[in-house]
C-alpha cells in the first residue's frame, strides 16, 4: 500500500451512458484508493458499443488501466478487468486468453445482475474492501441493471434519486460531466448527488424530454404476439428510458426497438421484467448472430450510422423470430 513513488495514473474504462457502468467506475476508484494505493490520479473514459473496433490501444496510457462493465481486452496494458455480460468476449481467442492468463486482477461472472455488485463482492472477498459505505449505490445499480424494479411505474415515473441520475448519465453527451460526477457517486448519498449544481440543472429539461419520449413511444410502438416493435430512429432519443415500452404494453413479453445517434444505428432487444412468461428466448444469443450481445434477458446490436436499412432488416427478422417463439 506504500507511497514510495509519485502519484500513479490509473485510467478507468467503463460502459458509458450506463448507470451500472458509471457506478462500477466509481466503486473501482474508491476500492483502488482504499486498498491498493492512495496516491493516485484517476482518469475516466466511457466506452460505448459500436460497429468495428471497440478499443484503441493508444488510449491505454495509464500506469494501470482498468476496464469495468465492458468487454475483455487481451492487451497486456490492461491490468484490471471486471465484467458480468454473457457476451464479454469479442472472439474465442479473447476468451481463451482470459482462461490462460493470470486472473488475480481480472474477474468475470455472468451470473451477477450488475457489474457494481459483482465488483463489490469480489474486492471485499479478495482485497478486504468494505462496501458498506456505498451500499446505496450498489443496491440501485443492481436494481437498475438487473431490471429488478417493483413495478413499471417505479422504473418509468422517475421518483427515486437513482432514477433521475440514470437519466442524466444515459443522456449526457458532455465529456466533462462523468469525471465530475463519478467521484461524487462514492462520496455522497444519491439524493445529495442530484442536488449538486452541475447535476441539478440538467434534471428539469430531462424530465420534460422524458415525458415527451413517453408520448412518442405511445404513438410509435405496437405489440403483437407478445413482442413490441418501435422505430424512433428519426427522433433524437438517445438515452430514452428502456422500460417505457413495458409501461405502455404490460401484456408484452419482448421488445425490439430501432434508434439512432451520430455514431450508430442501434437495435435494442429486451424482455419485460414483469412478464410471467416462462421458457424465455436467450436474447444475447440472438444479438450475437448480428455482431451484438448482452444478457439472456436484454441485448443490443450496433450498426454504423450509414447502415440504417441493414439495422431495420435485422430488427424485422428478430421481431418475426420472437413473435414466432411466443406463438
């Protein structure tokens, strides 16, 4: 734990525009400072799933480089890794590299609902970290990433501080926001985080945008044979609340949605967290066929922005497959 040399630079790569990814980055930084070394300077880099290469080796410029809640990199420059996605490995070679190399600081368990909880339990067991002071953050990351809400209303009506913070994280395109926000998430209660001036100013316009997105999805979404389909790719709705379709169509089992942003056209594939259906289709496996991935109950595929027609065709094929599976 010594301070025998100048402050080290630790770059933390995390799943950007995601509450669990951002919370994982925050938790890792607190763990590292408490249990590895205190003289540290963190730099946080959000990553997003996109078509093509996900990593640039030149970005791995820290004395240590960590990836949390995102795919595996075989780069020797990556010194820490935590992930819980079923589709954690881009290639069979990456999976083999993980198996063959030291796992003393690289950890994977797809049975966890959130990377934040997985990271917390792992570093508590392996390194003696005390997660109790950040129990609220861990609790909400697990609820949000695992879609373990009590009701669609809890997921969509945004009453809880964690839900308002999720909205801020998922919608921001300001690169200056995460480095300011991440340290607050492991230093303050979430109710206090959303009162920080740089966060509080964003919430009223985002709530208004959220209400409009509910109206847009009400007009654009249709549920047939247990599967919702919607195309909002002509609207600027990056970061819309993923539970709105189930709030509007409580009878649904699955949803397939098409959306777009400056760097991708995205097909989101999900399942209703409140469905009573059994023998569910593994959505990660469907998404992997198109170059995407995720979890058994939720996944996504990213296409280049100029491949909207290819994305639309993939979405139509997945809708047909899920409707046929539902019968």
